[in-house]
């Protein structure tokens, strides 16, 4: 902090965070050194302000068919700048010009799930997440791309064949299913014997 003149009996403290409790002490100094600090002042809370931080780590994906799952890192309490803190979620299909807006009125929230039967599996969405409190809305994050939920594979593997290796073993092979919008990411195959 800035040192004030010995004849001055008050000072303005700047660069404090909004909506945070502070206590203050005063110390006297001279050419010999610095004295003992005063007793702490009473706690004083600064005024609320519009939030200035945006959530980080915007991502998502997964979920069930016809769902868009959006996740983010919650904003810590000391950066919320006021009461009635919550999140604003903006999303639109990639290439669309119209944004859909949702509000999550929970300080601890880190996820929003949008359900709509018209969403096709693995559709890309542009997503932005912002914050608000009782003083107003803050800025939105930069755009992240999040994919809607997948559906189960609709195509069976082709070209299944079996080759006897020994009296107790058979090798089964097939052509893999290529990734596309309708099959999604194939995480594995199950071989069944009939």
C-alpha cells in the first residue's frame, strides 16, 4: 500500500475485489522503522458489481440420444462479485444464426443438459457460457464446439467370417464400422456364439 503523509488521518484503498469482506490495520513508520500494527478494523464488505470473469473449460458431449450436454468449471465465490449468482448458457447448431439461451440459477452448477427429440446424434453445436448476479450479466466465454449425444450403432459389422484354429479355438473377423454421424464412435465389438 501507498505510504501516506504523517499529517493525514485517512486513506483510500483501491484495487479491492467487489463483494468481499476486508479488515484493515494501520502501521506508523518513521526513519527508524515500522511500529506495531493497530488492532484490525471491523469487517467491511465492498459493494457488489457485475461479474467480470467467464467460466473456463467449456466442453461437454456424451449424454443420451437427443441430448446436448454442456459442462464448465464453476466460478469461485470470491470472483462472483455479488448475490444471486448463476450461469447463462448460449448454444446453437453449427452454421445456424439463432442462439438458444438458458439460465442456470445455481452457484455450484457445472453442467446443463438440453433435451430435444429433433437433435440428431453427434451434431456439432457452438456453445458460450457466461455469468450473472443481481448487478447484471457479465461477458460470455469464447465459442466452444460441443457434440450432441450419440445413438447406438444402427449398422451391423459386415463380412463376418470364422476360421477354426484348433479343437477349442475359432478366430472371428469382420469389417469395422466406419465413423459417421449415424454410428458415432465405435468403442468395441461383441462376438456372440450361436
